[in-house]
C-alpha cells in the first residue's frame, strides 16, 4: 500500500474526533478578502464549507464584497471614498452596495455552494435579520447593528441549508438600508446563534508580534491579554477591529474565535479538523 494512501487515512482518522466534537454545532465563517477574489482559494473555501455541512456541522457564511463594489462603482464612473477605513456610503453608493452584495455576490455564492450542498441566500434586511442605526454622519449610510433576529438563520439550518448572509441592514431610524461591517455582523450573528466558533478569514497569517515577520504569529490570545497588546502596539491598524469583534463574541458566549489566513488553501479544515490548527485563536 502506498504511503500517500496511508497518509490520507491518517488525516481522516485525525479529523474524526473533531467531527464528533462539532457535529450539530454552529460555526459562523466571515468570508472575504483574497479568498473571494482568487478562484483557487474560492474553490478551496467552498469545498471546506460543503464538507463541514455534509458531516453534520452547521455552517453559516457571512460575506463581504468590497472589491466587487469598487469594481461596479468604477464602471459607473464613481470613485470609492474611505473614512477611517470604512467605505463612505452616500445614497448612490448604497444602491450599488445593496445590488452587488444582496444580488450578484450573494447569489453567486449560493449557486456555487449548491454544487455539493444546499444553500440559501439571505440579506440582512430579510425579516429584520440585521437592524441598525446610523454609525456617524461622516460615514454616510454606514450602520451600527443594534439588534439581530436569528430566526431566519435558525429556520434555514433546521431545514438543512447553508445560510449565506450579505451584510446590508434594515435601518431603524428612518433610513431604508445601511452598509454594515462584515466582521462585526459575523461576530454579532455568532453570539445571537450561540455559535461554538467564529472564524474571520483575512489576508494575513493572524496576529503577528512583528507585522513584517510572519514567523512571529501569536497562536493564542487570552481576553485579558488584549489591552496590553494594544498598548504595546502589537494589535494595531486593521487588526484592531477584527480583534475587537473576536473579543466581543468571546465575552458574549462564543467558545472560540479565530482569525485565519484566507490565502492558505483549506485553512478552515486545517483549523477545525486537525491537531495543529493555524492562525490566531482568541480564548
């Protein structure tokens, strides 16, 4: 018998206790960045989600779509504008955000996941799934989620579907719709669902002690360590809001939160179903 066959059997054997552990549990995956843009990485993520679904793990996908929104705005001759790292969203931009996220990106993901699983697309405005108020006038129609109705997701999971959620929220203060941050939406949804894990796919290895050296990955961070790491400048820039999302989820009952490198093929399976794991886990 070849070594490759034995190796594959060993991998499956290693995965078994993790499959048993997470069987019937809910995992929320925030999907975005390079993992959405690269076709190779896209297929790896899709196959990971389908496999987890088929072995009885309830996966909820929350997706962004920044590059697709920027591309559509360019086609319309409109320049993207960012304030404090958030896309400034006037009414014209909001129309594009809603069309791209709730339409093309969401339905493309649903169609792809349906090749090997059963997926259903949901918008944050469906049945008041995400309800938000305006974050700050300087960001335009960018919202802060103040309430979540998890019932549409729970019903979809009970029916055996993979819910795929776009991050447009229903306004509660007079506006029709708000653009909301996908990381924040995923964290709040994980809490509302009582999820066992929240996974944020990003474009870096995880939290690095030295941002220029990927070998300085910090594999585990306790909640009590976060303020010190912020003071020391280890947690900085775009990593701050991601860590904040993970901290909020962990404090609110999500057992484990993870920041994974979406550039690594099958990073979700490596983290969930192997002894080694990758990325940074917030305990």
